[in-house]
């Protein structure tokens, strides 16, 4: 058998993909090469969210690609993962746009909404004509969303929301916010059109990473909603956590995309640059970096693919997602930093991607559950003992 065309693919992992999966990956790769890669360094430098890219992502079938609701294309989990890797090979901020829209906001509507809510929002969101955001985190409730303070109170036939959310991706450009709030029956989800009086979103800036996406502080000041704003299918934290599972799954692939790009840039540079009369790639210390990184890339892709196959088979458990989210983001950061060193001084120029990827990935390691939180989820799975509080009560 011919070796895989990708130099890092030592184990020919590409052979584990079907022809259809490889064709889909090519489609996404071409989309990224045409619509993202040429512009992304400039967007990052200017901290510019390319709003105009969102309908293009929709036309390419990349928004809510793995959902089956109205307007969605029902792609497999593996296809969704392959797309996340290609997008994040360009920039984590672009993959984040797709995650927030598709895996978080659209998943909440698809899983927990009424038919009328799905018809109202999903086709426009899949097309990128409407934008959604997902508001779970609060200023005082990050890793521990169970401590959220935002509340929804019955108000005649409807509801009134009070509270504040923080770090909400796309909130400044969104048409609808999926807001999680405390009610008498527990935590519930609400569809809040962002034009509703009392809803405000203020960008958090300047940011040191993820500069091609936007996050905001959101205030909900007596936001009045009709009764049909409630997502009826979710009560309790299981609702938002089910959406997080989707985004975390995409992240384990995406991080490997960023790492693959950084590795490729480093290898290409090492094979072109001479010092002390030799190619940089000829130094044993450089080869050590390239080999160590390639091994982790291969392991990370195997984790992502195995997880994707389990997800497509319908047997994936939440803690299995933590394996990939924790491992792949952590290793991707190390790979990107090592790649940066191979570039020497050039690695500090915005012209080259490895350090941009590394700073982006610092945000990625923090959102969707920090390294510490995923370690504790896995610790609980391995021992049966929750260790989320200092006293060990939960
Ligand atoms: P716990 O008692 O463990 O569970 C409460 C209920 O939820 C269920 N559950 C899950 N369901 C589905 N998927 C999961 N992963 C689930 N984890 C838990 C659980 O079965 C239970 O259900 P029920 O029916 O019995 O009530 O809840 P806890 O409060 O003790 O949770 C602990 C912990 C630390 C695991 C959880 O709080 C956690 O994951 N914290 C991290 C918060 C986080 O990840 N926030 C992300 C915000 S969104 C974001 O960052 C977007 S970034 C943009 C992008 O994605 O690109
Ligand atoms: P904290 O929870 O205050 O954590 C601080 C430190 O304490 C961390 O190191 C953490 O691991 C550690 N820690 C916390 N609890 C424990 C524990 N039990 N044991 C050991 N260590 C612990 N949220 C949304 O709802 N929607 C979004 O779209 C969104 N997008 C985001 C985009 C970006 C760029 C960022 C940075 C964040 C985003 N978030 C979003 C919020 C994100 O999910 C939170 O930042 C994250 O969950 C961590 O919460 P925190 O920042 O409050 O940190």
C-alpha cells in the first residue's frame, strides 16, 4: 500500500476513513483554502470577526452539519469532526463560530425545541442567515454552572429574565440567544431574540487569543418573553451539558487540525532553512521535536476517530468525550509551541501560524471545561468519587 500523502500520517490513519469521508474533508479543505486561510492572519491582527463568512459557511453545509432538524444536512459525527479539524487548521476562532452556532445554539433548539421553534430558527441558522449564541457561563459561575444566578420568573402567560452572562460567543452579532436560567422547576433554556428590550451584549476586548471570534458580557435586565420562548425538552443541567458534549467532541478534532497546521509549517521551514551549513531539519534536536509532535498528532487523531465512531454508533458516554477534549487540546498546545521554536525568530511573526494557534488554544483549553474539570470528570469515572469541591461533597 502507498504511504499516506500527509507526511505526519506515519500510520496511514487516512485508510481508516471512507471515500465519502475523504471527499467531504476535501470539500471543507477547499472551502477553507479559498475563504479563510488567505485572510485569517489579518482578521486575527485586527481582532475582526468575519461576519460575512457566516452565510458562506452555511452555503458550504458547515453549520449544524451533523443535525437532522429542518434545513440541516444530517452528516455523521466523523464528518463533523473532519470539518472541525479543517476549520481549526486555519484558526480556532473560525471553528468556534461553527461550534457556537451549530453545536451549541442549534443543538439546543434541535434537541429540546418544539417543532415550531425548530421551523422558526433552524433553516435560517443552517444557512447562516440567522446567528445564534449560547449563554450558560456567568461572571460568578464558570466551571460550576450549577451555581448560576440568572433567573426566569413566570409573568402572566410568559416569563421575565434577570441576570448576567459572561464570555458569550457571537452574542454581539446573534439574532437569538439560548439562555439558561434558574426557575422553580430547575434550570431551563429560553430562546431570547436579541432585539428584545433589556438584552444587551458588550464585547470583551482586547483579547490575547481567539481574535477572529467575538465574546461578550450579556445583561438580561427584565427581559420579557412569551410562553413559547421556553425550550420544553430540557429541565436541569442535563440540557446544557448535552449541548456541551457536541461542542467538546468537535474541539478534540479541531485542536488536532491546529496542531497539524503548526507541525506542517515547522517541517516545511526546517526543510528550507540552513544554519551552520545544514538544514535545520538535519539537526537531531529538530528531528526530536518533529517526531514527538507527529506521535502526539497520530495518537490525538486516533482518539478523535475512535470517539467519532462511538458517537456514530450511538454508544458514546460523556466521560469518553473528556478523554479527547483534555488530551488533544493539551497536546496541541505543546505541538504548536514546539513548532514555534523550530521557526526561530520567524515564529514570532504574525505571518506564521504556530504561535497564533497556541494562543488560541489557551482559550480552547479553558472553555468547554478546563483541563482541571475534565481531569475531575475522568477522576470521577475512574474512581466513582466526585472531587469537584474542596470538601469532596460533589
Ligand atoms: P452533575 O451532577 O454531574 O450532572 C447534573 C446533570 O447533568 C447530567 N450530566 C450530563 N448530561 C449530558 N452530558 C454531560 N456531559 C453531562 N454531565 C452531567 C447528569 O447526569 C445530571 O443529570 P440529572 O438528570 O441526573 O440531573 O453536575 P455538576 O453540577 O456536579 O457538574 C459538574 C461538572 C464540573 C462536570 C460540570 O459543571 C461541568 O462540566 N462544568 C464545566 C462547565 C463548562 O464546560 N462550561 C462551558 C460553557 S459553554 C462554552 O464554553 C462555549 S465555548 C465555545 C465553543 O464551544 O467553541
Ligand atoms: P473558573 O471556573 O473561575 O476557573 C478558574 C480556575 O479554577 C481554572 O483553572 C479552573 O480549572 C479551576 N477550577 C475551577 N473549579 C475547580 C475544581 N472544582 N477543581 C479544580 N480546579 C478548579 N461560555 C458560554 O456559556 N458560552 C460561550 O459561548 C462561551 N465562550 C467562551 C469563549 C472564550 C474565548 C472563553 C475564554 C470562554 C467562553 N465561555 C463561554 C466560558 C467558559 O466556558 C468558561 O470560561 C470556563 O467554563 C471556565 O470558567 P471561568 O472562566 O469562570 O473559570
